[in-house]
């Protein structure tokens, strides 16, 4: 298995040689790409389906003051209907390059779904749209999750906790490392009062002020958020195809799988974390199957999940009317491990944000010289032990073995 970038990529030349054999795109095709990227950048889908009062509602729920919580969401900066009109005005059928046309048509449809979901936030129409966007839980994925929970114990976190300020300082140091590789890159970290937990939006790592990160998980979380999500954002922004920065259709699953592999690579995938990913899958399954918030919460607590963690897991799944996104973390890992086991590699996945399904198309563009090499590579690739762990992981069939120290 290779983990370095060995693909035939060319440096992006702002004034390409007209006699070059490298594949280029017409100005009209690139204009459509930029229009889609602008719409995508004009709203943060994930932020707008994440509660702003999650911590307050958690306290009320755990105190027994509410049984079926309701959440408050941030107001939309741009009305979804306005953005839908802008999106409808983008004619993707005019794109001449066949590969690019396929990619942009799919992105156009994904943006339509996201905007429809924002219009349907907190209604019965939200979940069916989420199922179309992210899919549900196939029996095979459920079996993977159940095997993880059967094979990995559930110890309480024992490491020293880091508060938001301490983790923000570590993230700032991590970003500084990447700036040494490529000065001037747009990477930022910010503590935001309207954010719960830790998440990436665009070029910024957002940290909720009440966030607590176990010290033995800090490096893995940095490789997940900064070393994957921000690194691929920076690399995608440097491509001639700008939607590679905001994300092609269906990119989330591969991104999250790649980010979890970063946790594996640095030896930071703890039993608690792997069980958390499996619990998310089963919680999505329960939600789609009709379980109430309280029922899904009780199922996790009965299985030994701490009450606070159980609430957070269920909140993530039930937010905005039912979000199936949290099943994609484990599914993305399974798909990437199968890809590696089939003699695949990770080389091209650093070029931007796209799905494993689109990898053949990205490879075609790279081979034709249409893409720039990545400005950044994940920091863990500098450590031979990390690449050894990834090579070993590619032969794993039981995901419970991914926890450091298990065989």
C-alpha cells in the first residue's frame, strides 16, 4: 500500500503553455464550476442543522425536566428559497467536458437536496431527504457496528481532559506546522459560542466553548479535523475545479472515513471512540426504524454509554428532524479498508474533497494533467509507524481490531 502521492500530477501554471498536452477546461465550463462553488460556500449546511442550545437542552434532559427535547437552530443568513433560485439559474447541461459535466451535475443535485433539507428543517420531510442524501444503514453496516460493540470493551475515559482553550492552542500549533509547509494557506481555528463540540466549516476549525477533549484523543482529533478536513479543503481550493475545495457530491462519507483512518494511523483510535462510531450507526438505525429520542437514548445508556455521551450521540442523529449522516463515519472506514485491501492507495484522496466512487474520474483528470498536486499532505504521513499502521489496517476484517494494541 502506498501513502505518498506518486500520481502524475502537474504544478498548476497560471499561464499554461498553449502547446502543452495537459487537459484544460473551457472558460464556460469553469464558470459553471465557480458558480456552483459560490452557492456551496454561501451557506454552511452542517452549521445550520446543528442546535445552538445543545448544552442547555442536555442539562435539562439529564435533570429529567424534558423527555423529548426540542432544539433551537441558527437563523439562515440567506433564505434557502433565494439560494434555490440562484442554483436553478446555473445550467450544468452546458458543460462540455464529459467528466467535469458528470461531476458538476451530481454536485448540482446535492446542493438542491441540501437546500430542500434546510427548508424542511424540523419537519417530517427532513428525514426522507436525509436518507436520499446520506443513505441509511444497510444490514452489513449494522453487522459491522454490532461486532465492534461485542468485541471492544467500554472503559470510561481516564485521560486528563482539555478544555476548549487548551485544545484551541493545540490546534493553533498544528495549523502553524502546515503553514510551514505552505505559507499563506487559509486555515483558522475559532472558539464559537454557537457551536457544540468540534467541527470544521470551510477553512475554519470551530470549537464550542464547553467542549472537552481527552488528552489521549487530542492528536487523533487534530489529524481528523485539521490533517484531513482542512488539508483537503486547502488542496481543493488550489485546483482549477473549485468544487473540489467545497466538496463534490457525496464527499462526506469518504472524508469521514479518511479522517478516521488518520486516527488509526497515529495510534489514537481508542476503544471509546470506536464504540462511539458504532453507536452512531445503531442510533441512526433506531431513528429510521421509528424510535423516539428517549428510546434511542435509553438503548445507549442500557448498553453502558455514559449519560452525557449518550445524549450527544442521539442529539446528533435526531437534530433538525433526523440526520442519517452519522452512519457514514463507519461506512466510510469500511469502504476505504476494502479499497486498500484491493491494492488501492490513498494518493489521490488528498487532492480535494470527493467520494471514493468518483476516484476513477479524479484519476483520469490527474493523469491528463488537469489537476494540481496537493499543497499539503497530512502530518502523520511523515511518521513511518503511521504508514505501517495503515498497511496493517488494510488487512483487517473485524473493525474491533483497529483499536491500538488489539490483534
